[in-house]
C-alpha cells in the first residue's frame, strides 16, 4: 500500500496504479481532489 498524505494532482496515485499497487491519497483542497480524480480515471481508461 502506498500512502500519499499530500496527494495534489495525483501523480503518486497514477504511478501506484501503473505498478499494480493499492494506494491511499489524502488531500484537503477540494480543487485538487477533483483534479486528481479526473486525472487518475482518465489515465486508467488508457490502460483498460
């Protein structure tokens, strides 16, 4: 499990998913939460 306590735009989440790892991302800023969610789902759609 990869823990990213300052998720930001989701770079660590993307790398964790690409390496087939589970991850937990924490972000306080709602704008970054939405940005990371969109980015991770968009990138993962390319690998399915």
